[in-house]
C-alpha cells in the first residue's frame, strides 16, 4: 500500500515538472514575439546616407597612386670640384633667364687653370725648339749631300785622268780601278745620304705633328676648364621657379653634383605607380582620372617604365589641363585608370554598402521602411557602381555600411 502511494506522488511531481517546463517555454516564446513585435529595428534619416539609382555612363577603374611634378624641370650641376661660396636665392623664388642663383669658390680650379696655361706655353716653346733642331739637322744633312756631290764630281775627274794616263802609258790599270772604286763608294754614300734626307723629312713632319696634337689637346683642356670656371657662377638658363637649392655654404661639391632645380610651373604631369600584379591591365594612351580633393582631372598614360622596382611599376600621366590651379609640385594624388566604359547603364553612387562582390545585399527605402534586397553589380569605380539586376531607376538605396543589420529583412525609418 505504501508503495502505491509513493508511485502516485512521484507521478504527480513529474507532471508538475513537465507542466512548469512547458509554461516556461511558452512564456519565453511569447517574450521573444513581444520584443520582436514592439521593438523592431529602426533608424533615423541622419543615421545613414542614400542615393538614387540613375541611368548614365560608368567607367571601370583600377587604383594607383601619383605625385604631381613639373612637366619640365632643369637640374643645374656643379661644373667643377669646389665649395659653395654664396647662395643668392632660396627655393620658391621665381627666376629669370640669366639671373644668378649660387656661386662657388673656384680658387682650386683657377690654380689648375693657371698651371695648364704654363704647360701650354711650355709645349709651344718645345715645338718651336723642335722645329729649330730639325731644321738645323736637315740643313746639316743637305750640306753633307752637297759636299758628297762635289766629291763625286772630283772622283769623276780622277777616273777620267787615270784613264787618259793609262791610254798615254803613264798610268796603270790598277790606278783606274782604284779611281772607279772610290767613285762608286762616293755615289753609294750620296745615295745613302739622300735616303736619310727623305727619312729625316718624314720624321720632322711626324714629330712636329705629334707636338701640335699634344698642344691642341692641352688647348682644349684649357678651354674646357675656362668654360667650367665661367659656369661656376650658377645662373638660370630659362625662367622658372626654384624648387630646390643646396644651401650648405662651405660644403664641398664634386663635378656633376646637383646644386639647383628650376621648374617651369606653367605645366605639370603626374608620376604614377601601381602594383606589378596589374601590369597587364595598363597600356599607353589609356584614360586616367586624377582626384585632388573634390576636383577631378583627366589625362592619358604615357611612358610606362619597362622595369619593375620592389613590385611597383611606374608610368607618367599627361594631363589634359596641365596648368590647372589645383596642381602643386610634389603633391600626392589619387589616380584611377579607366579599363572599361559603358553608356546608358543603371548606376548607383558607390559607398561602404558595397564590398566589391558581384552579388550584394542592400536596403531600399520605400514608404518609411528599408527593405533588404539582393542585387547584382557590374563595373565599378570610386564614384559609381553598375547595377545589373535587382534595382530599377529611381530606387533610393542606403549606401552606408549596414553590416549590423545583415540578418534583418526590414528596418523602420523614422524622421
């Protein structure tokens, strides 16, 4: 009997427990429904930005960076090894052609110039002395040749006399042969001397020519140093604006070191750079958009560098408005290269709501409610996104980041 009562009590307790659990679940579900019904997500118009779908042109772009540079910039370098003596103008100053900017201490080069002058005078004296020596040697050879000629004439007479004596019986055959031998020796000596004269003439011309060439080289070196000394007072070769000047007075500079940069600020270009991963998408004459604040300038790509440095490829952009007032030297700008263009398409202002995927979830405003809608996008750039499907012209879309509402289908919009 006690056992039956105990089982009945236990059964009642289980029923009460199940009932309590059921009541809690129902209460929790009701609470969730109550919260969802009375606390629907809502936003005010000030919490987000919107844009309307419109029909227009869209350009697909890839991003790059750029720096504004003068279209023409001249670099004035040091013509000599010297030190900076005086700086007459600073960066930012306008200069006219022929205006002095900087002067160098050229005392060392002036000493070298004087040394070259003495060396050239010494070489001129050496040439004059060489000519005199060679003329004297040539005169001595010619005199010896004349003496040889007289001796030959005398030996010819001796041979004739020996033959006459032999014929008259007053001489011997040996005397005639000796006289003829002496004549032959004299003639050979004269021929040898004539060859020496011709050789000496050629030698004279070569030695004098070598000396003259050496002198001409020294004269050119002297003239070159004179021109460098004249350039030691650095002057502007054309009008422009000084963008940089070496102001370290007293510091040493070597020949070829940059001293001054002068830019013509009447026209600018943009030096662009981008990742080499996009190298196959860039080509000459492609349209480029340069953004400076709220201003957009257009141009075309030129001079793509064939070399890649640190995974970066560089190129130049020739601007359509190269004299725009928005441009400043060394100004950093955003560059967008146009890879494709489409006309008469649905487009929407770009914003944080778009993450680059072709399939997007956006919220469309309608009668005070933002409804989530799936859209398919196409081309895009900094300003616009092409809408392929899911929206129609005139739809008002939230362009702000709506990541916090990714699981929400509708949002109430209040004023």
